[in-house]
């Protein structure tokens, strides 16, 4: 593979990579139809190269009705025409490789779209047809079968079962447009073997596996009560559809395929208890698993320290490295979360408020500090597009434009995830701030113009330049010489501090300035740091 202008390292490159998440619909529109696409992404690859990332992770780009932002896949071996063609995908992979950027694609194995050929065959076949065995079709409960087979709840709200006209019900752990696959069926396993090889043969460097903990279900379909509606398995032992031991057989099968190719990887989206994560990271399973604990932690030094220590130890125990992320396409952007009072339910806050509690300036300041924390930790960092611009959540989108199924399925009690998926701004002006030539598929807040790439580029104190400098300096101060270990340093109850080799990261998470230890300030989240570190800021210190 060509490494272009930067050497991202051969062999286990993912262990210390900076990965940039691209939500394709909202990154760059190259065709002027208001939707981001491969052409737009290809035109912005030099930007990602200048940012210094080692890899990009693409959310699903497959043909889809887009009932759930592409996570309802109707064909796993093609590209949605709204995004481009397979030839465009091949060109993107080649051009990214020429710049030294790896390409990770999303794999969505828990469910298909209801428009997938298999599901359409199952509907047409009727009860008892073999095509239904690829999914979870069951008769209903109650005297007339007009009640769901059990009490399982969907993540997006409501029952996890949907009835079809012939009277049977099918399982969907998310939206009714996303019927769950039956991973006990040999045809399902065989087909996904082919999907993996299809994309590996085209040159992709890895897969982010969606709902990695949800493939295997208890065929007895036991009742669950309130626990049934949880996305993760943290509140229930032996959960009937989350984190069942049977998933590991499937993972090992995939790993054997991955290992047939040189220098490829898999990263799991597995919302499981901390003590279960190492099971997904054994040498013959995933190379990495997303660590969401820092994303969900309060802005508190002790909370951050606890997550960091536990995560590093757990990863080291199985010979892996941890992953660190603060935002993604499923959660409120952290520049906004950090501006809300501790304990706020940020999923409901856009509806429930009180909206005057949001401190925009504070959220931005803390987000900049958190960036220096994650970029100095051992392991990989996953950046969500736009966080390098300090983009806030577009939490006040009018409800008339919302597309996330959470809005309807929650009976309008949660706006859902559209607020973090608004197209990113490239220029201060224009109908879509340089996203494209027309109107973007979701409206952008007026304040986005001042946060655009063009407005921040080469501005010494901008968030974009902070990220560029941090990524560039990361290898020098926290790279291979520092290893995968760290030691926590006690600088006070409100200070998060840890040392790696000859450098230290210090984050003041309290309300008053704190004295810095002896050393040289390499980088700080605010300008002019010398001797003291202000509240809600972070710095990298060269020691000795």
C-alpha cells in the first residue's frame, strides 16, 4: 500500500491511529444535490491529510432507504446512487491510500433494511417459507395472535416486534424498517463471509462493526420487563439479545477471514460492561472495541481518571490498546454536552430544557481541553467530523426537518440524533457554508459560518489549528517512545494529570487556576499559558 506524504506505519497501524469519522451525507456535497457524497469526500481528502489523520471511518454508504441514516442496508455489495458508484468508491480508496490515509467502512450485520431482497422474499413467501428463517418471524401471543410474541422493546422506542399482513410478527431491535437477522442460519453467516471479502478485495483497511454485541438472541424469547428496552447489557446478566456468548464464535469466524489479508482490522461497537470488553479483544477476535466510558463521563477529574486507568489496564491485559472518543453520529456533540450542568439528561434536554442553562463558551473551552486529553492517551483516537472545528450540537432544529426515527418512536419526547449530523461548514458564506452549491439536506445554524474551515484555517488560536498542532505533536510526545503505559499524577482533587515517558498531560477541571509543575508548555488549549493553568483548560508539559 502506498503511504503517500505521511508514514502511518505498517503492521498494527490501528493501535495508535488518529481516525476521522466521516458521516458521508454531511461531510461534503460534490454533486450539488444537498447530500454529501463520495465526490465531495474525494475533493476534501487533502484537508484530512493536512489535519494529519491516519485513517477515515465511513458510516454506511450502501444502497438504503435511509430510514435510519443508512443503517438500514438493502444491498451490502454496492454503493447508494446518492453517494456515487463502486468505481467512485475504488477511486476514493486509492486516493486516500496515496495520501497515507487508511479507509474503514461500516459493517451492519445485526439487521437489514426491510427493502433487502431477503426480507422481500420472506414477506412474499408467507408463514413457513424457508426465507423467513433468515430473520426472526414468530406467531403472536394472545388468543388471536394479535399481541407481540414477547415484551421486548426497541431501542428507538415501542415494541421490538412488527406484525405483517399474514399475521406473523418479526423482530426489530431498532426501527421496524430494520428486521433483525437470524445469525443461527448458515446462509446468513456464509453471505457475510462474502461481504467481508468483497470489500477487503477492493482495498478497505478495516471494518467498524455496528451493534457488535447484538447478533445472537435467545431462541426461547424470554420476557424481560423494563430491562428489555436498554441499548446495552449493563443492567442485566444473561441478557437474551445483548452480549450473548454466541457472538464470539461469529467474531472468530470473521477474524480468520481478516487474517487472510495483510494489515487489516476490525473495531467493535459493543455497549457492554467493562469486565466483558476484554472478551471481544482476545487475540482471535476484534482488534479493538470502542470505549464509550469517557464519552459518557461527567466533566470531573476523578471520573476521567477512573475511566482512563480502568480502560488502559483492561486493554493491556489482552494485548490490545484502548480507543478514545468524545462524540460520534449517535450522541450530542461534546462541545454542547460540556456546556450543560452536570447530571443533565442531554438526550431529552433539547425538548425539556431549560435551554438557558447551556453555557456555550464553557462547553467550547472544555471541549478544547478534552481534545488534548484524548490525543495524549495510549491507544487510538476517533474524531467525529466537525469536532476539530468546535462545532456545537444543532439542538434547536425545527421538528419539521427531523429524520431520525427516534423522534417518532419516542412519541416526540426525544429529538434524536439529527442535531449532530448537520452538514459541516467549509466557508463563512454561501447557501450551505461551502458544503455544496445548493441547500443542505439538514439546515445549518447561522453560527456555523464563523466556525467554518476557511474561517479558522491559519488562525493561531482557532480550534482547528489546535487540533492540527495536537495531532502533529502527538507522535513526538506521546507516540511509540511512551509505549502503552501511563502513570497518574496527583496534582489536586480537581486536576487530571498523567505522565507518559517525558511528557505530561494536565487538565484543570476545577473552578480556579492551578500551578503547573516544572517543565516546558508544549501545547495548551488556550493561549498564553505559563506557570498557571486556568480552569477548564489543559496543557502538555515537556519534563526534564
